[in-house]
């Protein structure tokens, strides 16, 4: 569908198809070729990568962007702009402790499960359990065995 819109846009407006010259609705964020062109032009023209990501509203479309094009810069922009929902679309190898903390405190109820165990703290686990009893399934075993969680698990009748 977007390819038809893009073709129509090119024919009617007789404009180039580079992202900075066309409306957002004509950009296909899932298209590998778009991202190859995007990266190529950014490098060749020595453009500011973060600025161009914002120009095409990439953080709002991170779920559509192929995983191998989700760069650290894009993920940082996304977590800054949309901390409540962004973490699930960020690959684990790019996640940092700071990113996970920002996302967790923006939405502890649903973001906890997307945080790698290595970034979870005892305090975070306690708050996650209070925010959503189902988070017990995402608490690392090392914290589950500690006494601090015995009261919380009994409180929610989780065994």
C-alpha cells in the first residue's frame, strides 16, 4: 500500500523520494532498502544521524523498523521520548542499565518483564511485584529466595 502511495507521490508531485523531501505517510519503516538508503545518505552527506531520525519520526515507528537497524542512537531517542512503551522494542544487546531504569519507573507494571535480569535490582523487583503481582514470573531466582519477597508473595498468594 505504501509503495502505491509513494509511486503516486512521485508522479503527482515530481519530487525525489528521499525522506527529508516527502511526507511521513510515504515512508515505509519496514523496508530494508529505505534503511540502507537512509544510512548511505547520512554518511555521504555527513548529516546528523539523530536529527534525521527525528525528522522521519523514527522513534514513533521503532516497532516497524527491522531489528538490525535499531541502533543505539535510535533506541536512546525512543526511550527518552516514549519511556512507557519503548523497552519491548529495544534489542537486549543494546539495553543499558540506565535505559531500563528510565523505562521501569515510567511504567513498572508492564516494563519489568522486558528488563534483562542483569539490570534488575532488589528494590526494582519489590516495586514491580507491588505494581503487578504477575511480575513474580520475571523476578530472578536469586531475589525470590531472599526473605524480602516472602511477605510480598504471601500478600498476593503467589507460591
